[in-house]
C-alpha cells in the first residue's frame, strides 16, 4: 500500500513538473549575428508547455499565421508587449513579427513532436526573406 501511494504521488509530482515555460526573446540582433529574429527559430515543446515571448528589444510583436487544424489562432500582440501562450494541441505553428516578417522575423513552434500539418504550414504565403526562411525552417523539422 505504501509503495502504491508513493508511486501515485511520484506520478502526480512528475506530471505537474513536466509542464514547463520556455522564454523566447524578440531581438534586433541575436548572438549569431542574425538581425530581426526571435531567440529561437524552432521551439520544440511538449503538449501543455507555455511559451513566453519577451519584448527584449523594442518594435516587435507576435502574430500567429498558422497552426494545426481546428486551432483558433490568437489575435496578434501589440508591439513591445509580453505574450504568453500555452499549447495544448500538438502540431506545427508559424508565427511572425508583423513589421519584420518580410525581413525574415518568423519562427516555428513544434508541439509534441507532431509535424503532420507541416504541408499546410508550407503553403502559407510569405514574402521576401520570410519566404526563404520558412522553407529553411520547415527543412529543420
Ligand atoms: Cu520585429
């Protein structure tokens, strides 16, 4: 009995601690020299995890352009605003910075390792460097 109780508590504890928060910065320049980028191009997270975007540099936001089928895209954030989203649905998500998407300020979130909607994401119309970068990022997942 004692063993079962310990097992149950361990399971509950692990289950709670598994959900994590990932921080992504909105940057004018990243350590690798890339300009107008998020600190992570591809964020691989688990179902139930939260991503918090910080307006580390000014003039950026987060606008979702695509996600798994049935997902209601969140409304785009205001410039210089912190954004926090919890992802409960597995799949690939594409988000961009509204003013800089043409310059390639775009990124992906992959939830639960599920890339089954990758094709749908690849069909989202992008322009300029954003277009090239989307193809490049999709190649990485
Ligand atoms: Cu931007």
